[in-house]
């Protein structure tokens, strides 16, 4: 299951305005329009850096839906947790200044810590591997209602989630602590330190800290098709405003508003030596943390490693460092390819990190989707066989490969990823062939049926979608996505 709203909502009636720099690639614009139509994104900004210069810069769609205001290159988007990448740079600036080491225990800099917290390192906090209890609850609300003293009293009383370094678990507490350390060592507020040492040196004209409570010139706003009920995200059919606030003490974790052009300028300054003097600092910042068992983990299968405020892809070729924020914004840096891609949107649930590799493929031929790049390696032999014989032969091809080497075949998750990738490329018959195969191979998996139902719905097969959502619910009565879609599909 992937949380994507299949809707016919308000933004369908809006024109897709395009503000693009001269020379913008028509292929890239067509791809982005396709993504916007498929996911019903009101507005999107993109910037691409190649060879040390911005080669693509464009804004598409509607920044303010209420008043029909077109997106421009000055439209300001919330980047949410992408802010953590700026926090990572701030930490490395202090490292270069000799004020801290990544291996230092946080007790060197902070007093009044619970005894069990004192040995945690800067790196463990930055990479979400500390095991600390989270300062937000399951509904993503700050403990204590946003009151700093009450938040701390509540989170300090909670047990560790796991032993430090045992696994990855996205955690906001560590970043609030890192903010306190930055303030103590710099003698400035976190916000002022980032403004003085990153925004100003990089020449960012539209970037600032803020949230939904602020009046922000040229704001692109924030929208959602989902609602949170009892800790469960439910896909809806009505476009709504997404309102979020970030108290001052939470700003090291989230709170920057920016444009794709400004993020591009910041990335150029970062890689050009204006923000960090030593190339080794970039390498350290983008190196994934190794867990106690020697492996890496990250937010998802694509971003499968965690570095200093930057999720990273750990793969043999075209590795990337890719901050993500609010399920709506992301930017990837491909160090070996001299390429960076920035995508900002104003819709929660878009998860642009899932299609940034495809944008990169327009500039690095080896990364083009036609090569199979970005797919789990285990699916490539099956993909090669189906390209030769046709996707209608998926069961027969699977049986043939199984007879050769059953251990080498892809698992349920890998097939699911491939199915969604085909769907995003508008190859619905192929996607359905793979997801039907997956469901037949894993008949006890509620998620396999849910994914098949979602793509059947996308393909216009209402009865097929209903049947498979029902199968999913029979296996998992708590599948809120299936319940919601059945409610919509079966409505009179």
C-alpha cells in the first residue's frame, strides 16, 4: 500500500500554469505534469543543478488554491523536515571550527540529562539511531501541547525505544537536543545561527523560518487529501488546508520555508566551499551510520541509510543524499554524477523522493527508467524476461526462474515496489500483471491485495478494486486505507 489519493478534487478544475526558465527541458516538464495530474498536486517547483550551474528552474500549478494564484519561482514552500539537512550543515560547521566532535557524548555540552541519555553521541542523535523516546506522539503532536518545559518533563520520563545503535527510528527528540547544543556552542539562537552562517553566505532571497501561523509573502500554502483519525492516516476525496506550527525549540527539526531556486543556490554554496571549507566535511555529513550489526537503515527502501540530517541511498552506483520533508518536498544530491534535483510541492502525501531518480534519469542516461535503474536488483532478471515475452507471461516466467534459482527471486516488497513504479510510469497493464502475480504468490498478505486494489481503482476497474480491498480487509481488519476506499467506492 502506498498512500496516494485517487480523487477528482478541487485542483482538477485549475489550470496548470508554468513559469519556466529559458531552455527548460520539455521532457522534464511533461514528466512533472504527469506526476501532478496523477497525484493531484496543486503546485510544484523544480530546480536541477548540473555541472555547477542551475540548468532547470520552473514552477507549475496553483500556489494558492483558494484564490487561484499561479505558482511562480518566488512562491515559498514549507520544506518541513528537510530543515534537518541545514541542521546537519550547522553541526559540521561547528566540527570544522573545532567546537565539537561527532563522537562526543552529548553530556559534554548539556546538563540536566537523564543518566541513560548522557552517553549518547552527537552522531547517534543526528542519524535517528539513539533509541530516545520521541518528543511527538503517534498523532505527530508535540508532547505537552508545545509547551517546552512540559514537553521535556514528559519525554524524559519515557523509556528508551531500543538500545542505542541497534536500529533506525525517525526521532525528533535528538534534533531538539542538537539545537540546544548549537545554541550553547555558538552563543546564538539556532535560527540566527543558520541565518547568519547559511542563508546569508548562500545569498538566499526567499528563505526564512516560519509555519502556518505566520504571514508569509508569496506563500504556496499547504494542502492535503488525507486526515488523521486516532493516529491513522485516511485517504480522503476533499482538498483541505494542512495547518502545522513549529515552536521555536522545534526549529532544528522543521520550520524552513523556501523556493526551489533558493535551495539550488544553497546546494551550490554547500558544494562550492562557501558553507563548509573541507570536502571531507561533506563526505562525513553524507556517510551513513553503521548500526551495531554493521548494516544501514533509513526511512524507506530507497533512502536506506541515515547520515547527519540527510537520509542517503546506499547502492552500488549513483548514490544520493536526499533530505525529505512533510511527505511533500525533497532534494537529492548525486555526488558522483555532479547532479542535484530539487522538488517542492504544497501537497502532503506526494513523497517526491519516489520520482526524483526518474527526473535524474533525464540528465544521466544510465539512470533512465528504461534501464531498470532504481528497481530492486532482485526483480531485474524477471523484468528482462518479461520485456522479451510480454507481461502477460508473468506467472510462466516466474515458474521458469523459480526452477533455475528460487532463492534469487524477488520478495513481496520488491514486487510491490516494481508494481508502483510501473504505475507511476503510466504502464498500468504491466503494473497490474506484477501486482496480480504478487498477490497470487503471497495470498496471506493484506498489503498485496491492497496494492492490487489501488492500481485496479486507478485503472478504472471499480469491481476489481472492491473485491481486492475486501480480501485485504478480511486479512487485516485494521487496514484503514481499504476501509476508506470501500466506503467511497460503494457509496450510492
